[in-house]
């Protein structure tokens, strides 16, 4: 049986307290970096990085973050390993557990990170699967904390596909007492299993989960509008069909007129400007938090590693 507290496989596995602690660690680590201070907490530690999908922010921020904490990042080429083909997942996980102290994985199937955690003895960090993106959720949470102060009662309106990022953000909102709204074309809603798992927690906290097929209705009480690309990695064949469905779900100046005046905007990046979001929104520093969130990927990733690789008694020490 996998000890899910030992890993970050899904955000749903972590408690509200642990999520909040991780956000606070990220904020403190960010302040240290801005003051030119760096910890050597991971001196002598080696962290493997296995990426099946392309990456700019995730791979860079994990590598830089590991280095800033005194550790070494070991890049593992998927084609060389042939995971599950050239060699079994069991054998790869067993060997890596004898060489590295943790493993960051960005892949297609959620099952792969689950299996690596089951067969290995080191922390496994889900750096994105087709089902979820918990690391992005931590960077988003840090950005909310820094920019808006409090989580409780805030409303996040996700405009676009009910994809892996939306799934993790729904969990984040349920855990931290925020409302979550999805605005999407019919047929692009989130998986029922994700909604059912979070509905009891939302109800307990007095928060709402809503789905709209009219983005103008979805943004009326939003504190933050969020977007992602309409066509995720591995879905390129659906681009033409998706674009025709999603055109009304662009975050632009017109849509913002239906949102509260204090509303902020963010995007997990890369942004396809002119598709899901316009230049005028992306380049407006008064409302756009996407680049701050991108910076926070660095510190949030370090904080996740800090949580998973630090003795319990030392977690509060930065």
C-alpha cells in the first residue's frame, strides 16, 4: 500500500494544513532568494527528473530550485529509459530508489506516477499528468496569498477546458475554502469523479462548485479569472474542433467588463495569445498575475520538495 503522504501524486491526498504550510514555506523561500540567501538543505541530495512531455517552466524551476537548495538535478531521458517497454516500471523504480533521493515526473498517464510510488521507496512528485497538475496549484495558491491575502470566500472562475489544471484547482478551492466556477462549452466539463470527491468538502465549508456554458455569467462574482490552452499536450488532433467550440470562452477586455472591477487574471502558461487570452489582458500588469505565478513555480516547487524531503521536526525551519 502506497503511503500517499510521502508523495505528491494528487493534491487531494494532502490536507488543508499541509497545503497551507507548503505555501508559507514557498513564500519564505522566495523572500530568502530575493535577499540573496540560499539554503544548503539538500546538500549531497540528488533528485531525478523524468519528463515525457515538453516543458519550460516546470523543468527549469525544478532544476534551478534544486540547485538553490544545494542539491543536484539528474535529467532522465524517456527515450533512453523506455519505461514500461525497455524495462519494467517496477525495476526502474527500484533502481532509481537506490540512486536518487526523490523523483519528479511529468508524464501522460496518472497511473505511471502511482506505479512509481507503489514500487519505489523515494518521494514521487507529480509535475503534471493528463489528470492533474498539483504543482501548478501550489504556485497559484502562493500567488493568491501574496496578491490577495486571504483564501477564504474567494471565487476562482476557470474559463476553458475542464482539464488537468482545472481538476487540481477545484481541489485547491475545496481544500482552502474557495468557490470554484468552470465556464466551458457543453461536453468539456470536468470528470464526474473529481467533482464527486470534492463536493462533500465544498458543502462542509459552505462553498460552491458551479458550471456555466456562458462565460459572461461565470465571471460576474469572480475574484480571479483563470485560463489554460484549449488544446493540451497530446490532444493536437482536436485543435480545429476545439477552437470552434471555445472561441466564445476567450478572456478579453469585453469579458472583463462583466467581472468585478477588482478581478485579477492568471494563466498557467504557455499562453496562446489571441486564442484563449488576448494580448491586452496578458500585457496589463494591473490585472495579470500570470508572470508572478510563473516566478512562484520556482519557490512552490522548492517548498514541495522541502515538505517531502525534510524530517518532520524541521519542517518549520527555513
